[in-house]
């Protein structure tokens, strides 16, 4: 019973992790940028929802779309006027500049919002339902459902719309996409904006199940990275599945081995995957 | 050439004389700056010459500090043997870990090395002989001047090694790997062996710097020893000065250490913020570092700053 409960908690948290990694995977797959500031964007989204909830009294789930819109605009501008300037330089430089952005965002957040722990704590935060003897925390379940719905929406967007086709075409071949009339500067900015919006949504949900501080970015970036590697860059559902895998592993590791080892285990898994199967999902590794 | 050697000799003598004239605070800043310069220079051996971005150097640093700390605090061995133990651990780890992960390229290598330091710090935090989460306390010595001279000696050794690499066949091979690894392989460079040698050299100097730092501050704990921001500072200092050059990393380390210390003593959040901004601006306007900026500015003036954007924008 304990095992089943632990597994359930892992799955619910893992869905949220998956949503978090979606934005990173999208940007990585299309723009070939490993965005080290991704966790910082998640953090900003968390603050967005927090202040909409605590300041204006908007229900956190209603605040999610607003936060996503704000983060979309932020991501769009960031890509359009900063990252587009150096997008074609060596991988090291894009890594470095996003790291620099991570530092800037983290400390700006510390100046603006202070280092206090914030939790988005609506009145229904403590509610549970019991299903088959398992306790299902409603908030986590809702966060999980929201994550899966957003992943599905992303899938629909990528597969069924003109914009999605343009994004996929650009990811496959920039020159060819350009010849078919895609404006890459615009498209890159839109894609990064989408990634930031997903990060923002993940941040809001993360703030409901955990705490937001200016410093959560780094670990969340690392987690998103691991999940992206496990899930592959092609399919949003693969990423969500990767998130669930990591969620379960973390839950099991903290039960059987000790909570201090969770990061070591997920990173060890990452190295194993990187080394063991570089051919398939990492063709250009 | 001869003038250059004399100038460098005078610089080293001048630096070596600091503890005899400067006050305590200056000497302590000096030790920090010299150790940082060594770390940046060590990172440069792999990162600058082969273009492989390592975030695992902080784990070599951690192994160096823990090797020294375990030898001195738990086994009561002398400092020199402790440094040796740290270096052996770090180089062994570099070889063992390097063989599988140096097959990865680009982002994937960077992140795999990131994984190394995260895992090692978790393992150390659960080892009894390493004092678990609490850390270890080393025997206390009050000899800042001696630590300063040791750090200077180490920096000179690291820089001499890099100077040798830069003009040797080995260094040419590393540069060939950076420019085009497949082509280098075809031309007969044993890329795997070269990369592992570079990583091991890098690990060696990093570990010794860690050992000196551990004995100097007489305390180690997992969080401080495997601190990832330390690794990030190595990368930034090397990049800021000029990666793949002999003196660029030193220049970057000294300039950024000075800026950071001045700012951190007044307003710490602003110091970190400025550090981030410097990285962003440096990547946009001078991705080849200060040294290249100096020569480029002489050649073409302010247009140099826009050149990078012109080359790498969409």
C-alpha cells in the first residue's frame, strides 16, 4: 500500500516535471539552444501566478493563462532582441549566454521579490479524495491534469496548425523552411515565447505543490534537461512520460535509498542513457 | 621574445614579493585570485583547446579538497602527501569517467560532466571517512604568505604547462579536435587519448588548487567543495580573458576577481547581477575574450564589437 501511494505521488509530481521539460525540449529541438535559463523562467512564472493570486485574489488556475501570456511576451522579446543576435554561434556561446540570463533573472527576482519562500495556497489546497484506499491530493491531481492537457494542446498546435508546421519545418531544415516563406527571426521568437509560456505554466503549478524562491531555477533546469534526454525531442507525450519516469524514480529513491541520493540517481541514469544509447534519440550528439 | 621572457619573469617576481610588502587583506585576496586563475587555466586546457565545455572540473576540485582533507584530518598524513592523494583521486576519476563520456560531444558532454559533480557530492555527503554532511576540519596553520607562494607556484606551473601545450604537437592535436574532430581523427590524431590526457592534466591542476584552498581555510564540506558556481566561474574567467590562449584565462581571472571582490564588499546581490550581465554582454560583443578584443579593436575599432553579431545573427 505504501509502495502504491509512493508510486502515485511520483506519477502526479512527474506529470508536472514533464510539463516543465516541454518548454525546454521545444526550444532545444527547434532553436538548438539548451536553455540554461529555463528554470529561471519557471521561477518567474511561479511568481506571476503567486502575485496574481495573493495580490489580486485571482484563482491560481484562472491565473495560469494570464501568467502564460505574460511569459510568452517575455520570451518572445528575449529571443527577438537578445538571443537572435548570436543564435548561429558555437554551442558554448549559447550555453553561456543563457547561463548569464539565468544569473541575471535569479538576482533580479531576489531584488524584486526578496528571498522569502512563497507558496500558492488556495482554500482547497488541503483537499483529498480517497480512491481504492489511496489518498489523492486534489491539487496535485489538478496540476497533473493541467500538465497533460497542456502537453496535448502543444501536440495539436505542432501537428495541426500552420504555425506548428512552420515550427516543425524549421526544426528539420532552416534553409528549406526559409525558402518556403518562413521568417526565422519571427518564428524563433514565437517558439521561444511558447517555451517560456509552458515554463510559466509549470512554474504556477509548481508554486501550488511546492515553494517558489528566486533560487529554484538551477535544479529545475537540471531536472528538465534530464527529462528531455530521457523523453527525446520529437514527441510532447514522450517528454511527459520522461517526467513521470523521473517522478517515480525520485519517489522510490527517497523511500528506499535516502532523499540525498535522488539527484545523484537521476543524474546517474542520465549518464547511463547518454553513454548507452547515443545513436537513436541523440543522433547529432 | 627575450624581452617578453624578462617581462614575464619580472611579473612573477613582483607577484612573489607581495606578501613581503602587502597587508593581510591583500595577501588573502591574492591567494583567492591566484587559485581562481589556476582553476581558469586548468579549465582552459580542455575547454579552451579542444572546445569541450567541462562542468565537471568542480568535481576534480572537490576530490582535491577531500583528498587533502581526508589525508590530513583522518589519517594524519603531511600536507604534501594529501595533495598527492587528492591529485591521484582526481586524475583517476578523470580517466575513469573520461573514457565513456568523452565520446559525447557538445551539449551532451557538458551536461554529463554536470552530472558527475552532482553525483560525487551526494556520495561524499554519505561517506563516514569524509565526515558526511558535516565536513572535515583540517589542522590550523597561520601562514598566509606560504599559501600565497604555493598558489603562485602552482599558477606558474599550470601556465608553463599551457605554454608548452600551445606550441607542442599535443596542443596542435587538441586544436585540431576543436576545429573539426572527425578531420583530426582522419589526420591521425588519436582523439580519445588526446582528450583524456587533456582532461587529466586539467583535473591534476584543479585538484592541487583545491587541496591548497582546503588547507588554507582549514575546513571542507560537500556543498563548498563541489560548488557548481565555482565551475561556472572558471568557465567565465577563461572565456572572458580568451579561451585557447596562454595568458587569456589569467587576465580574465584577475580582472573578474578584482571586479567581483570590489562589488561584493559593498553590495553582494548587485555583484552577482553584474556578473550575469557581463557574461551576457561578453557573449554578444566579445565571444573570443579580452585578448582578442584588444587586438581586434586596434585593427578595426568599434566595428569589432558588431562583427560577432553580424556573423552569428539570423
